[in-house]
C-alpha cells in the first residue's frame, strides 16, 4: 500500500475475496513523505493490519545506484522497471523481514492469466492506465503469486470505489515523476546524492563542430529539444551522447530515427526463449504507442528487433517491451539502436 488511491482500492477488493489480509508499505526513498500515513489510514479504514518495511538500503543498492551509473554511462534508465523486478516484487526481501504470504496484491493496472504451465501478463482494461510495460521483468515465480484487482476496471471506477469506501485519499492525484526525483531534475538529484559534480562539456553539430557548451551530459537525453542553450536557425535535438568525451551532439529530427535495436537483460513471459523470429508490436518508452516489428533472439540474453518503420529516439537504457496483442511477450533493456 503506497498511500495512493489505487493500492487502497486494490486492498479493499482483495479483502472481499481473502479476509486474512495485511497492508504493507515500503519505505524506499531517502526522504519519505506522508505516504506511510495515508496508507495506514486506508488500512485502518479497512480494519486490516498494517506493516511498514524499511527497504531503503535495498532501494539504494538495487535502484538508485544503478540509476546514477546508467546516466553516467550515457544512457537513460527507467528505474520503475528495475524497482518492480528487484525490489517491490522481490519476495525474498519480504520473507527476510519475517513476512509470509500466499498472494501478493498491488494497485498496478495489469492482468495475469494462466496458459498451460505458464502465467501470462496481460494489458489492463483501462488502456490509458495500463502498466504492463513496467511489469515485463517479472518472472514466472513472481507472476504466480501476483493479483492485480484493478486490471479489469477503469480509473473512474477506482475513484468511485474509493469514495464509497470513505478513503481520505480518494481524490489524491496520481504521481507523475520518479518517486525519488519528484521535481524531475535528475542532474541535481544525482549531484547531491552521489556527492559529485558533472562538468560542462562541448555541444557538437553533426559534423563534429563545437557549437556550444552543455551543463553536464547527465542532464540530457536523446530526442531532447528544450533547455539546450543553443540558438540555431532550425529546430535541433539531442541525437547522440558520448559519456567518455563528455559531449552531446545536436541534429535535425531526421537524425533521431532508427530501424533496429538490440536489447539485453531480457525476460520472456510467454515462452522460455524465442526459437524462431516472431511478429510483435513494440514499445520503447512507457507512454509510447506500439509499433509493428520482427523480433529474434540472437543470444541467451539478447534480442534484436527490426521495426517495419523507423522509430524516433530509441534510447539506450530504456526498455523495449514486446506484445502479442494484449499479452506481453517479454522485453529487455535497450543496448543500442541502428539504422
């Protein structure tokens, strides 16, 4: 229970099926806000026990430090994917705290479905809220114990159920930013958290000519147009970053498009491995529309994707998630993009 309306309603719906429920709130961020209080109030309203587990050390080691390292290496990470896989749904962490459970319920908008011996991950009924993208990293063992009560209902219904249940957080706004960088200033966060400064460097044009200075390469990502500090006749975008040389390269929007990508750290849900190339649709960012492509597994931990049409700003560090209709085939972390 995060303290938000979604997890509170999920707990209420779970309670109707399983009376022996316990609400659990995780302390993850270095400077926790009032989420623990909101979650405790919702649990009290439901009449269920509530526990707070301090996972800040695990979150630091498994999420924040890799987040910083990924930015420093020139890529753009998605920490929610990593958190779900290694912290929130890492049941060994809960068991180490003495918490035993048969079913793990969250307020994510997604569904699970059994198909033979495998558990499948399916898009939520509310496509605007669907969170299957950030859950693609869950293993079969994790999916086996998961229950997502909100997967079949719309957000409007969730708000209504929260009001009917008398939850104080019924009107609480959804969080939009990364939980540990609420103001969205990743560079400032990393400098303060890691205790270092990321030096300015050269901004280059496509020919390699210096056309300006940037404020530290970790403050920029592929496809970025605003805040570049360079005034040119035509619109330009960040189309390349070189962490080793501490440079960013600007170019026209046409320079952002890629036809292929390679993903690593893969997790497959519908099968153990891709024996043959398959037709899929792919998202390379959470809020992006899916695009048709051909996917083939090129190694034990690598997938190559060839898009039917070039894709804009395919960014190393983000996740490429493969879909077969409503079902998540699997995905991985983007290593590189190509023409």
